[in-house]
């Protein structure tokens, strides 16, 4: 039996406050390390830590030593990202600069007690205990291991983002699978036992919120930023709720059909191929198909299901019976000129995805890497 590591990131709001000096000191330390990394061309965390640790320790003697470790990780990550952007001509500045109100923590700098609903965080003045707020879904994390975390400050409010991990055993793959065809406004999924269509209405939701924010921006300008942020949050929560309910239906369908595999489309670089009008381009770029796939992945993995990606090319345009190119036959319907098959293009896509699974090996399971899911608690 193979295994998989599932990583879930939960965001907890903290009651109380973190010392301002901790944020300012951490920011200065990361920028010092960034300047050194840029000057010396250092991209390795181990090298940066070995060359700068003792200097940083003397400069910040009251700060717990592991803040230096996490600052080195942050600096290397920012420096590598900046180099990539620079090579692509997308970086406007000459040097990277860390200005976010974020502090990275490792297991030595914080501890979490979900029974008492509190967190302990190390500071330069000793450990402080803070209550966790707005959490109702912590039961699922009790059997998981807390790894690294981040303290984030937003509008004088503090949040603790914690990465949990769990190793799960995956079922042995049988000949039954559920294929999922993701579209902008609906998702079709099913197996040989039957195919279902779920109307997400994502296009209408995103367009409505986009137009609402646009009107606010035209009317209020910079003064409407907080109002726009409120509507962005509402839009995100509505879409997330739909995605989670849909992913639950897909996993439940797999259990009902005794399927051990969920087949998803490999949609990498799809945004680079979008070449339509300005309005359609904007609408399609707002479509978060990969987010839905991530949620399906983590829910499937927690139930021991395998997740396999297959090439999406031709799934909606080729006949699943004879392989001939299909011809349009009305709104979203396709017809095969050879065998006479006439069916909805989404159902055809699901059938083709199931056929492609036969040619896929174990190496195609999770080509994107380990699963990570962000949950706002």
C-alpha cells in the first residue's frame, strides 16, 4: 500500500497582540539577509545560515535563535523568486525588499493546544500565550502534526497560519474510477455507473462581484479600498463553500461506486493559451479551476483515494467510442460522423478521461507535488 502526505494550512485569529518590536526586528533581519544573499548570489538556506548565523546572533542577542533560521528561509525564498522574476523581465525594482508584516515560525518558536484553544509564541521577552478565535473545524486537525507557521498582522489584528500534515495510506487501485471535467460554470463527474452534472454558477458570481467592485472603484477611488476588500472576501467565501460541497459530492460518489481513483485533467499553462476579447480574458483569468482541484485532492487523499492527472487534450472533441473528431450539434452537444454518437460535450469529456486512465502509470499521481489546502478558521 502506497502512502501520501496531506498538508492543510489553517488560519486562526489571535486574541491579544504580538510585540511591535518583534515585527520590526524580524523585518530588519530578513532585509539584512536579503542584501547579503543578493550581493553574494546565495540561494541555499544552509549556506546563508552558516555564513550569517553568528553575525545575526551577536546583532540580535535577545531574539530566540530559531528566528534567525526562519529569517534565512524567508530570505532565500524571496531571493529565488526575485531572480526568476528578473529573468522574465517582470521585476520592477533592482533589489528585493521584505516589507510584509509576516513572521515565520518553526516548531521551536510556537506550540498549539487545540484542547485549550490557545497558542504559545516565543518572543525576545519570553513566551506569551494567546487565545485562538474563530475556530470550529479543529477536530480534523487533532490527528495531524503541526509544522511551520506564520504570524500575519492585518489592520492591527493578528492571525496564526499553521501548516498541519498527516500521512495517509492509499487504497490499491482497482478498475473503477471517477473522472472530473471542470468547466467555468459547471462540473461534470462520474464513472461507468453513471455521470452527474453540478452547476457551480461561478461565472455569474464572479462577474457580479467584479462589476460591483468596479463601480465602487469608479465612484470612490482609493477611499473605496476597504469596501472592495469586503466584497472580495464575500466572493471568496461563496466560491469556497461551493467548491467544498462539490468536492464532498465527488468523494461520496467515489465511495458509492467503490472507486479507488479520481481522475483530474492536467490543465497546466492553460492561462497562457487564453486569447479572446478583453472581457472574456478577464473572466477566464478569474476562474480558479486549480483551487477546486486542490480541494478535491485533499478530500480524496484523506479518504485513501488515489488522485491521477491525465492529459486534457481532445477530451471534449474526440469520440470515446471510435476516436473520430466530433462535430458541433447544437449548444454544447457533439455528434460523431462515423458512429453517430450524440451527447453533451461534458459527458463525452468524462468518458474520455476514464479511457485515458488506462494509459496512465503511477508516476502521474500528483505531478504537482504534495497536497496543500488552505482553510480559514
